[in-house]
């Protein structure tokens, strides 16, 4: 269990490469009460084979006559990176217009890195905690219990 002192009106971003739920703490640090602010849902991303069907590229021959192949592009992976950047920019705009003073980011490591790289410096300063967990498929009351139950004891 994680202990985070979550102030009133703080935002909690819970997401992965396909879906992000933004919650707001209507309660206080001792008794958090999370409410959904917005949901970003990319929907079902087609597999890489459906997104791009071109063969991997080849490099030009070197002086010794050898050619090298390149890795095939993972379009599915690129789509998840694009989605994280899109969410970060949208959240930055919403956060700037809101009175929220703090942000908690909960996401798997790779998505956490994508989000962190896309957040503006102003938004990065408001992050009070980062949690490397995938809680996207949990309902809000379960997210609240998993993250903040330590404060209710």
C-alpha cells in the first residue's frame, strides 16, 4: 500500500497506453473522495500488421558490399507513444485553467516515461507523486482504496 498525502482538489491521472482517467480529490488528505474529471480513451488500437504493411528497410551497401536490414516499425507502439503525448498536452491545458495545485500520476513504467517527457515544466512542478502501477481497469473506489487507504487507518 502506498501513502500519499493528497490535498483537496488534487488531480490523479490513472492511465496506460490506451486509456487515461483523470480524477479529482473532493475530500482531504485523511479521507480522499475521488471523482472523475475526464476520460481519454484511444479505443482499440489495431495490431501493427494492420497499421503498416511495408517491409523493413535496408541500408545502402557499405564499401565492403554488405547491406544491413532495419527493424520493422512497431506502429502499435508508436500509437501508444502518440496517445501519451496527446493526453499530456490536453492535461496541461486543462490543469493550467484549473485551480488544482497538485498531481499524482499512476501508470505503468513505459507510459509514465512517455507522460513525463511530454508534460510541460509547469505541470511537472505540480507532480507530488508518481506510482508505477497499472490501475486503469479498476473502478474509482478500488483505485481510492489501493492508493490512499493508509490514510484512513
